[in-house]
């Protein structure tokens, strides 16, 4: 598997109090742990187990992921922005790796 | 009074059934806009075409499938297009070159290119498509092994190159070399019934276009969006794979990818979609 790569789509600007749509996607195999390789040995589970989104340090969205979620998990959600700041997205892998992305938004 | 109500309710129910039948099978009348750019999904057919209007397969898909294609962020095929971009920049072979070493930025050098293949290959004296062009480049210029069919990064790199032609109307120049005679051969194949089910391409995609074949809505079978992301495969599907799959479904033995038969068919089927925008990677069922 190529290294998981997070992708995020957040508008660059918004008006105060606007509800914006955020889309996120991370390329990841989401190996469920239920499959076997061709010799019959179980393939160990390796999935993204947690996703969070923070805005200026305040939690906006968080969820746990389970093995039935398909590869390349995609999340779309909305958030209300009152001030300029930074969205921070993190994905936590079963192997302990944390992938993150930061996106600025300017409120006009 | 009560009776009238029942009768009118029944009439309304019947009217619904009447409307729902044909409406369900017709292609939708909608505009495909990808990242703000309008695609041509209905085009006037070229002269000698059996239809008056050529229609993109996008018009035949469900509302959810159609929506996936309108934003390159939600289009699952774009992940593989990104892989294609990485291959474009990767040095391979004895000459120490990547695609980018000669062609630079694909956004410029490959802009619109994918809409005008297959072309005539004067050296090989047969049509050449993007997959074969990549292989030719790999062998002659990079000193690298050509890709086996659908292997290595063939689909991804092809999709990346064709993506640079997004929106460009498909048109091929049949006056190149012997391309016209390959077109004729492709046309013969298109109308030849094969397999235990005795079906030709035209049986489904021409005679019954717009109707349901069990749960599937038959389109015109255009290839303007290939390599296409198929939800069924959860990955890109190349045009020769699709041809082989279709022929297999008629329960016939099917020709090899890039064989003379399938190259001729690609020339002819590409021409049948003349005027439609390249949608690579299209999203289909």
C-alpha cells in the first residue's frame, strides 16, 4: 500500500456565521482483518480507527471507524464558521501512525 | 361522492404507472458539469451514424452515480488518476527517463490529446491507442518493459493522460493511413452476432438502447469516459477489458486485448461517440 495520503476540501473564504461543507478523503486500504492471504494465513487488521476535525483547537467532528468501512474512507460534513482560523484534520491508523492536514479559512 | 374520490384516486395511480414506465427507461435530460466545466453529453451524430444524436452513458445512470462524477474530489476514479500522475513523473528503464523527461507538464503537453485517439501508426501499419502509444514510448524512448494488458500502471497512466482532455469533444481523423478500412472492419464486427446468445453490439446498444436489460439500463455503449471507474469493480476498467467483458457476456470466446479485432472495434466505437466530451474517468455502475 502506498503511504496514506489525506485530501481535504475546505473553502478558502466564508462569511461570518456561514455553514460550509467540508469534504475529506484519505487513501487507505482499510484491511478488515477478516481476509486471508493465498497461503490461508489471516491478513492482520489495519484500518483508520479514528477521525477528528478541530477548528482553532475546538472539536467540530469526531468519529470512530470500524472494520466494515470500505477503502479510502470519505467524510462530508458541515460546520459553521464565525471567525478566521485553521481546521485541523487527523486520521489515526491501527499501527499508531497519525496522518493530518491543516487548512486555513478566512472569514470576511 | 365517495365513489368519485376512489375513481379519481385510481386514475391518478394509473397515470403514475403510465408516466413511471417510459420515464424510468429514458436517458435523463440533464447537464453534466465537472468542477464547473460543462461537458457535452448530447451531440449531433456524424454523417452515416445510425442515431441522430449520440448520448453519453452518464445520462443513463442513477442520480447517485451521476453525482459522483460531477466533482473530481468525490470521483473515486481520481485516486487512480493521481497514481497515473506519479507514474508520469517516475523514471524507469535503461534510458533513465520518465514520461515527464520528454513531455514535461502533462497539463500542457497532453491537453486535449486523448480525444483524438486511436490514430494511425505508420510504422506498425495498424491503429494505435493510448495504451499502445505508452508501450511504444516505454520501449523505444525509455528502454523500459512495455506494460502487459491492464497491468503495471497501464490503466492509471492512460486515465491520467486522457484526463488532460477532459471536456474535449471526441473526434478521430479517419483519413490517416488505412484507418478507414479498420473503421469498416470495426463496423462489421459491431453488427456481427456472436456467442450462444447470438448478440451483436448493436443488438443491445443500438436496437435496444434506452431499454432495461434485466436491472441494467442500456446505454449507447459510448467509450468517451474510458478508462472508466466502475462501482462494480471498485476500480478503473479499460476499454478493451470492457469489450472483452461484453463479448464474454454473449457467451462467445473473446479476442485478446489490442488484437486486430478489438483495435478495429475501438476505432469504430470511438467514431460512434464523435462529439461527446472526454469524461475520463467516468463513473458508471
